[in-house]
C-alpha cells in the first residue's frame, strides 16, 4: 500500500514563500501530484512530477526526490487567495493508475 | 470545455434512508472515479471505472454502496441504507486513461446523514 505524510497546517504572510512537504511510503509509483482545494470547492490539479527534480508553473513549483521518498510544493509571492488545502498524491505503479491522496495541508495566508 | 458535473449538490437524509448521486464526466474521458472526502481529510477512492468496467472497488463498502457506469459515460453512486459515518463529500472525477494524466474533479455532492 501507500502512505503519505503532510503537515496539517502551515501559516504564512502575504508576499512570502512557503514550502509544503510530503513524505511517502510506497513500493513503486509513477509520479507525485499536487492538488489545491478551497473550502467548499473541488480539488484542482497543480502539478505532476514523474521524474526527480523541480517543475515550475508560475508562482508554484514542485519537487520530487525518489531516493529520499520526498517531495514538496513551493508557493512564491503568496496571495490571500492561496489560502486553501493542498494535497499530495502518488500514482502507484501496477496498472490501475489510481492516485492515493494525503490528508492535506491547510495553508493560511495572513495579510 | 465543460467540467465534471455532479448532482445533487447537497443532500440531507436520515440514517437508514437511501441516496443516489449522479456524475457526468468530461467528454472523452474514459476513466471515472468516485472519491469520498470526510471533513479534514484527503479524498479516498471508492471506485474507479475504465469505460463501463470496474478497475478497482476494493475500498467500496459493498454491503451498502453500489455504483454503475452502464454506457461508459454517466455514473451513479448509491448508498442504501445510509449510516451517520457516511456524512461526507462525494467527489466524482474523470481523466484520460493512463498514468500521469490530470484528474478533473467535480464540485462534489455534500451528504449529511442525521
């Protein structure tokens, strides 16, 4: 099976940079994804890392290190609208491609 | 492009009653998922369809939950009889087949069992 660990809550101020970590245990996987979910809304896709290294998409970057079983989401130039829950998810190897989600990190951005 | 559509958006029922949720995935998406999300937790997969076939339903409580995708497009998730612990958001999602494809979620159906 798979298990993922994320901090339950992170707080930061507007304009700052914040990193949300995700550590995982899995026997094998295709990639690590990140999703954002605002209160009452649907999870929306942010990024996917199939290979080790950094993927950058605007203010958001995601990093994966398979050797360390670790990844992170980096949010730069934080805005109030970034206050949301962020989930990491692994897509396990084995054919079904079913992502398993972590419990999520609640990001609170203060003015 | 239209997103994943779900209905009803909200539902309140008494325990032991039944409820059904409907989902229309994004056009052309062969893979459809039903996830259960309890408040404060991440989405937990209940069932995955590939076209009209079930890929994985290992976490579906089959004594009370059922799901179908008869024509490989729309899907229905049913709970009968409902328990208090079934109170959650039921998220339908769809994707193209294969690893690494983005999963698109619907807004969810919020169920409260009283």
